């Protein structure tokens, strides 16, 4: 069973890192290049599938990492799974406390009626996104190392 859980941990952290990396590499620059009305419209469309899926993947991976940190007999891999847990929880915390509130503010905007004094959230959203991307990539590396050593 620990082998299967290790596979799930690597798969979950890999999916998270891959999705966030893709968003950072391609989606964010595209969104930054759009005028505000098209940005709001596109942002709403992009979130429809990410919003329900990513928290499930991130939190499931964190839970599996917790379980692996408990059941893995060797100290080295056990410690690495604990570190991966903290990293995946970090991805979730940054998402829920930083990116999601911005997403909610954007989703209620009418693309045809962007206020004159609209504060463009894209630069702040990008900074938080890059932080969670780094956390996810490091979690993937740590999970892979833990599985290799277990």
C-alpha cells in the first residue's frame, strides 16, 4: 500500500506543479496582454474547470503525504514526506488566501462595465501564483526523492 500511496503523492504533486507551471508560462502572460474587458471574460472562462479540480488534487496529495509521513518506516523518506506535506499545504494556503479572493473579485465584474478606477489585479495575482508554483515544483522534487529513497 505505501508504494501505491507514493505513486499517488508523486502523481498529485506532479499534476499540481505541471498545471501551475503551464499557467505561469503561458496563461498568465496571455492574460496580462489582454485589455481589461477581455481579461475579465477570459479569466471567468479559465476558472470554470480549474476551480473545482485543483483544490481536490492539492488537498488529496497533502493528505497522502501526511499518511506517508506516518507509515513510512525509514527516517529520511518519512521526513521528506512531511516536508512535501508542508509544501502542498503551502500551495493550498497561498491559493485560498491570496489567489482565490482575487479570482472572486474578478468573477463579479461585468466585462462591459469595468470601473474607471479599476485596480488591475494581474500583477499581484501573478506574484502569488509564482509562489505557489515554486512550492508545487519543490513538493514534486521532494516527493520523488522520498519515493526513491523509501
